[in-house]
C-alpha cells in the first residue's frame, strides 16, 4: 500500500531571497539533522541571466534502523538524489527527491516548494508532499515502512526549526536583506547591493486572520495578552499550519496530512459544499485517522444532513411548547476546559409522556437541534478562549430515575437517538458526567451501552449518591461558581424542572404516525435506484426557451453516468407494474424509465449535454440553459466498468469494483428545479435556489465563492 503525505502551508515572515540564503546553508551537511551525513553535487546548470539555477545533489543518509536490518540489507548508508530548481525571476524553488538505494524495492518520492506568499510579497510559503511504496524488502516490509514514516515525520518537524536556525545565523553575521534578482541590464552596482541592508522581520510565523479562514467577523481576535493577531491568510483552498494549531489543535504531521488530503478530496467531489475543517477532523478522529473509513462515514453523514435539511434546523424549526415546558435540559455556562456545558435532568423528565405527546421523530429532531447548537457554541468558545474547543460536556442528573424511564417505546426512542447522534456527530462529546445514579441505572446502562462507541464510553464518569461532591468529583471539572443549585451549588440553573406531561396532551398512534411522516418527508430531495440496464429518468417540460434547468444530486452508492436529452414529443408515462420494461420498484428507492426502447437517438430525441461520469460519494450541481421548448429528460444510468483494451478478459480492478456494487445497483439522491427565463440572472442562480449547501457546517469553510464558481464552470458547459 502506498503511504502518502501532504503538508499544510507553512508561512515564514521573511522575503523569499532571505529564506533561500538560509536554505542553502543546509548543504553540504546540516548539524541539526544527524542522519544527513553529506552531499555531493552531481549536476549543475545556470542560465546566462542568472535567473535559473538547477542543482542536483547525491545525499548520504545514516538511517536510524536496527543493526540487524542494515546487515541483512548489506548497506550502512542510504543515498537519495535531490534536484533543486530555483527560479529567481518567479521567486520559486522546487525540490524533488527520490531514493537511489533499493530503488527497485522501495520507491520514495518527495516534492517541496518555496514560493512567495500570495497576499504579501515579503513573506514566503512552504509546502511538502511525499509518497512511499515498498514493493519488497526481504520480508521486513512492515518494519521498513514504520522506520521510514517515523524518520520522515521527525524530519518534517525539524523543517521550520532548521530554517529559523540559519536565519538567526545570518542575522548574527549582519545579513538581514538579500536583494531580488533583476535582469543583468538593470542590476545595480555591486557596491550598492552589498551595502543594501534593512532590518530583518521577526522570526515569528504568521497566524492567519480567522475572517479569511472561517468567514466570520473581520475583526482580528485578541490573544490572552491583548495583542491582536495579524490579519493574514493563505490561499482559500489551502490550510495554514498555524491556523491548524490555533483553531484545530496540535496534530502530528501525519494527522495534518490526513486532514488536508480528505479536505482536498471533498473539494474535488463536493464542489464548494464541504463542511468546516473542525467537522472533517471529528470524523478523522473517530476513525483513528483512517482516511477511507472517515471519508465513507462523512459522506453518508453529509447526504443525511442534506436529505433531512438538518443544516437549517436552528433557523426553521421551532420546538413544540410541550418540549419547552417538560424537556428538562439546557445549556449552562462552560466547564473548566472551556467546553460548553449541557445539563440534562433525566431523572426529572417524563420520557414516556414526551414520547406519547410528541412521538419519536420530534424528540429526535429536538436532540439534533441541541447538537447543532453545540457545534455553534464550540466555535464561539474557540474565539473566546483563544484555543481549539471542538466538543462539549454533558452533565446528566439521574435523581428520580425509576422503572417508568425503562418503558419499552421510550428506550427504543433513546436507542434510535443514540444511533443517529453517534453516526453524525462523532467526537463532539468531550465528557459525560452522570450524577446521583440510582439502583435502577445498571439496568438502563445494560440496554444502551452496546450502542455507544468505545471511544465515547471512555468519556463517561458515573457517580452514585453524593459521591460527586467528594475528591475527583464535580469540582474537578466545573468551577464552584457555576455548579447548579439543585446539585448543592450557588448558581441558579434555568433548565426546566420537567415533571409529568399531562395525559390530555397525549396523542393517538395514528396522529403520531402522521406527524412523524410529516417531519421526515419535509425535504426537497428524492431518492432513486439505478440498476444495470434500467436507468432512472425524470421528465422536465419547458414552455419558454432560455429557461434554466438546475440539478443537485449525490451519488450515494456505485458509479453512474448523468445525461440530459431533449425530445419534441412527450415520452409515455412509465408502466406501474414492477416487472414491466419501464418501471422497477425496490425497497431502496423508486426507478422510472421514460425513453421508449423503440426510440432512436438522433431521430426521436437528442443529447444536449455531454455525458458525465460520477463516482460514488460525489456531489454534483449544475444548470442547463434550454435552447428549445419541449421535453427534457434527466437520466442517471449505471456506469459499467470498461473492459481491458489488451484482452477480452476483464481487469482484476474492474472485477473487484463490480463486486462492490451489490446486484449492479446504484443509488442517487436528487433535486431539480426550473427557473424561468425572466428570472435567470446567470448560471450560479440555480445553485443558490436549490438550497443544497451545508449552511451550518460550511458557511465558514475556507473555499471561496470565486473558486466555487470556477469549479462549476469547468465541470459543465452551457448550451
């Protein structure tokens, strides 16, 4: 398996030329890198005007590996070829490195780039990427991989330290300014250039403005000392190393790499609708930074959020009065770590009455709104406390818990809520304090604990009776001044006291069923199944030419091909029998075929957009300006894997890929809308009208609207 690494952008608050002077001092050897024994120049090229300087070195490394492994490999040192291409005119340095030793067994490629900061020409950016592919190594492949990654990670951490070390060395020698390259005819005299000096900038690395990174207030934050942070950012589609540390926390280089790579994948497939960096990081942490697993669960969650319009729940949904009166929970200040604190008096809450009065879906929606509010409060506390806060603390008071709380439908609703929250809000619970647990609690715990993730379960602290008042209790986690009054504290807590829900508010099973259906069918999206040989098609009738057909769909399973056709006559409606040629029904979603099999392309209907292949997990938005009135057909068709061109036998990759799509079935979730020609103000109108963005999660994403627009235009052409 190929190991990959991608660094965040590291910003040096110094001009490019000064950074280059510091970088060159690393050769022929560097005392700060003990493993870097020596280097020899193999090839060198300089352009006549001096703007281009290419130098190739052979670097000698003493890898920190077990002596036995070195003896088996028959080497004491490992050699790398490093090619540095300096372009003084464009002020860039590209570094390419590859291993010479064991190149037939191990393939290591690295690329680094120093360039001028896009928003400040006196600062320098640094990026780094690498890949490691071990074909074979005497049966020690796993050991070699661990050694290589450990050594590489160690060197990455030293990169910034080394540059700053040589910058200080230059400053001690009085070199604080290096003039930029100029064409020979315009170059100043040597006397002037040698005397040209100006004060060096501080050796601090810039912290980007949160307004540029998160789309928040343009006012700079204040550090604990009251000094405002500099208002500088990196390019919109990249992450800065200091931004990660300030807003996301201390991550290892490999964890940073996982975040950046998953974020890049989302940018490519979801076209500007990616969630905030904090949310991506939560899914990575929940899957121990396994990118494939995190990507799968994150995509499922984003589809779920879109389908049920969870992003708008805080703005569009008002909790019923019954919940406001009898749900004994609410937000209450913060804990000692700065996490928002949610207090739930579960023992005082009539769960049976709430389920009978509201139904399971209303309770679930209310819990989702609590979690959405928690995400918002975490962001606010991150700004207030000046450090990353990505989770909250929940305090659950169980005084009053009895067998009534173990009512079977109530427990069923609780398990459903736990399942949904675990899948869509991972790593948002920092700590759960369970106080005054009664004797009946072990019964409830036995029922719900199997549905709680192991990582989440480790955050539970359970206290029986008044144990929470002793050593290791509540005071270790919450300041004395904000302990609620009902827990013998001095702070008045505005959490409702709960109580029994009047039976007069109970609703019949039929009423609850209709209400539940209403809650979760209030979505603009539809689901459909796409089978091999049976595409899903929808009909759009256009009366006025120059109208705009818009679409927004997610490929939930399998790979599909998206087409748009035009016909002057209306297709026949699909047959209703599930075994007919034009309709296939399935539990996973509807399937309708409109194009009759006797129709011929070019005679009965025509293609108006080039086919677009969409991979599983992709989110696609676009629009089509119609040329003619008539009937337009949007089609999602099963994408068959291409056979190998060199043989009639399918490739192994194709076979494996086809096996992943059960019964040759794909799933899509889609929304379409037609905008009249008089309302059309440009192609991006369709995206604004479809309400497809993840507002709560992506409103502050680093992707700019400009890059979003360009990605749409590059993917679709308009007729």
